[in-house]
């Protein structure tokens, strides 16, 4: 009678994960990002609007907006422009940044 051979368990190769890019911000850059996020949050609160509303209006994901508002993400210029001009109703970016500096 033939012997029953047990197959060795197949080795699983680990999934290759691409390293995530992580940007290191200086403390002044981190503070600037937080001021931008706080200003956006304050204006949304004053207008009685939600992050979901803003995301729908400008076509940006809610999760991306939450990262920007929390100061953890550095928004691209065009994204920031869409948030400020189209979403929050400013006439230009200078006005927005002047309010941040005050």
C-alpha cells in the first residue's frame, strides 16, 4: 500500500508594499498648515456648512478636506484655490491669507 505523503504548506510570499511618501515639515510650515485648516474650519462653522458640502461643491473628497483642515496635509495650489474661491466665497487668495496672518 502506498504511503500517504503530506504536502508541505506552501510558503506565502509577503505582499510587496510600496513605501508611502512622507513629507517632513518644519515647525513653521506645520503651523502655517494648521492656521489654514483652522481658518477653513472656522469659516465653514460660521456659514453653517459641513465638510461634506464643501467637498461636493468643489469636487474634492471629504477625507482629503479633513486632512487639510487638521493641518496634516499640504494642499495643492489649485485645491486650495478651489476651497477658498469656489467653496468659501472669497474674491481672491490674498484676502484669505491676510485673515490668516491677523
